[in-house]
C-alpha cells in the first residue's frame, strides 16, 4: 500500500518533475552549502552520462527521494535551482594530483596515447581520481504553496550535513525552469493585458532555445531535444528591452520575432500598439538573407520608416531630417547651439539667434502677428543661405496697411499685391524670392524712417 501511495505521489508531484529521469540526470552530492552557494561532489562518469556540465548551466538539488515522495519530510519538499560557476578543490586534491602525475611519469612509449576508458589505471584508482568539486550559485527555490508551484529568489534554510543530491535538468525539466512564471506574476500580467485592451493574455512566443556555451557540440547535439524559451508579448509593452549576445547568435532575429509577436497580438485584439525601433544598420527596415525576401516594414503595412538621408529609390522611407522651413523654431535653436563657438560677439547675430520662433497662442493676436513676420524673415534668410526649400513653398505673413503703403513704392511694378484676412488685414503669400525682395525693400524704408 505504501509503495502504491509513493507511486501516485511521485507521479503527481511537480517537484519531482524537475529531477527528470534520475538514472540519467544524477550528477553528484551536495557536500557544502551556504545561503548563496552550494558545493557539489561529482565525477567524470556522471558528467559523461549527462553529456557534460557546461559553464553557467543549470543544476537542481533536492533532499528527498523522488521514488518515495510520500515519505519525504516537509522540510525537504523543495528543489534548489543552481547555476554552475567553476570547479572547486577537494581536500584530497593534492594527493589525487600527485597520483595522476606519478601515473603519467611511469608511462612507457606504448602508453603515450590514450588507451581504454581507465587510461591504464586499475578501476578502483580510476574511480578515485575522477572525483571533483563544483561551485554553484543559488538562484532560488521551487516549492509548493496552496497546490501551486512557486519560485523564491533565495533559500530559507540549509543543513550542515546536507542530504541533497544534484541533478542536471533536461527536456521537460529544463523547460519547467526556463519558462516558469509565479502565479501572482501571471495574474498581474493578465491584469496588465486587460488594461492595455487585450481580451485575453496573448499566447507566449518562442524567442529561442536554451544554450549555455558557444561550443554546443554535446548539450545541443543532433539527438538532444532543444528546449524552447518562451516569453509574453505584453512583457514588452511600456518597457525598455535590451537584447545582449555574442556575434552571430541571433540577436537581430530575436528582435524581429518579438516585434512581430507584439504586433500580431495587438492586431488580433484591434489595439493600437506602437513600437519604436532604432535601426542603425537597416536590419529591420530592409530585407536580409534570413528574412525570405521580406522585412518587417514589408510584412506589416502599418510600419513607417524614417531615414536621415534622401532616399528617392525608396519612396516609402520618410525623411527624418529636420526641415528648417517647416520646423523653424527647432531650426533656430539648432543654429544657436551649433554657432556658439564660432559666431563671435556680433550683437545683431546673437540677438537674432537667441530669439524664439515658437508659435504663440493664436488668440493672442499681436504676438502671433509678430511671430508670423519673424518666421517669414527667417525663411528669407534660409533661402539666402541656400537652404533648399520644399517644392512649391510659399512665405506667408501679415502687414499693416501703413507698412504696405510705405513699402509699395520700393517694389517692382509687377509685384503681387497682398490679399486680405480677418478684419481686412493685408496678407502676403509670396515665393521665397518675392518675399526676399519685399523684406529688403522694407529694410530700406525702415532705415530712412523707422516703420
């Protein structure tokens, strides 16, 4: 009856799943422990059975017998998540090293190359010499709380005489680790998704597979199942995201995958979600060899691309450069900042550059009229400095009837007459060349008798 209860308990236990198949996942014994690290006694035979233990790989440690879970003490019902840091010396290492050296020194010419699995040693000596230690950092604790699996970020206890064994998680066990989400985090994600307008929390997306080291001949071999790493599209909303990795490890494709997943999730629920991508190398706005001939800009018709150079061969790119004629206030600020060290002490230039072309409230009639005139003068200055204007650009500004009457005699005979706006106020709409002629004439009149 006890065996039956243990079988049922083991089969239903979420904690046992982290250990995987203990016959092939066992890697050693915990012989030292602190609140932040664990020391594991392992050997080459166990490493061989799990296809090696890569640097920075995950291990799990448990103090219960997975075959007798029903008999486990309450204090042992937890699984410690570890990360492999480095080898660590054992107390007897000096003797073991001495034995290894003496064995090599006694080799004959015929034993120069590797031989059998024990390499010329008797089985007992080989078994002793293959032992070693691993230092692992503690990442957290998996435990059950009200029937739900949780991951704490630390441990709350350790035993000096530890009963814990260490295992290397693979397949389903590794997937449980890398894709675990605590219940309260999942609930919060659901709440945030609904607040953002999603009817349901979007399905997680695959951004890659687990890889510990650049050299992945064994832990990611052809016969080794790859473990997917999943992430929620909503995790990227209203947050900054960094993707870090070595060259040629798939950073760009990861970004494309996540951008696409967020866009698709938003489209399903008809939610406007904006994503701003600083594409320095043009990997996302343009198709690459890995994109099957299409880029993000081509897949999603709502994508808008900007570029800081003129691209007539790509009409779907918008110009990111500031148009001084259309954004005069920004242009003047830039000119002021860029000329601080070179403009000298010329008072007229300093006064002009430190003025403002920010548009005042239209309800403030006099300030708005003065702004229109200053902006028109600025446009004429840009034209004189040979800044290229947009096609068909016109200079617009009002003028009082008195000013129009005084300036008119200084203008060519065929010069356009002003129109009228508002309370019969004269209003000019001129080309840049015509506006330059008008303000030059106004300057001559002003010098003779101030307007």
